[in-house]
């Protein structure tokens, strides 16, 4: 890992894969974007800013 970590979780909701922020950094990016979830282009921009995007499996939080 080469920078601050942004943790996300992909959940399938009604047939759509949605990207949910998990840690505080990811939640702040979603707040800046004015959304509850992030889009793939948001993740690309987050990576360009030097952050590492880490996907957390759904069962890891239960």
C-alpha cells in the first residue's frame, strides 16, 4: 500500500452493484461528492489523489 487507505464495500442492491464507503476517509469522499455511495469514476479520482482503494468483503464486517 502506497498511501492513505480508502475502504469500500460493493453490495448488490436490487441487481445494481453499489459502492459503499466503509472507513472515515471513504465517508468523507462520499460527503464531498454529495452522495451516500461512490461511483467507479470517484474511485479513479481518489486513486489519482494518491489514496489506496481497498475493497472489504461483506462478511468481514459482521
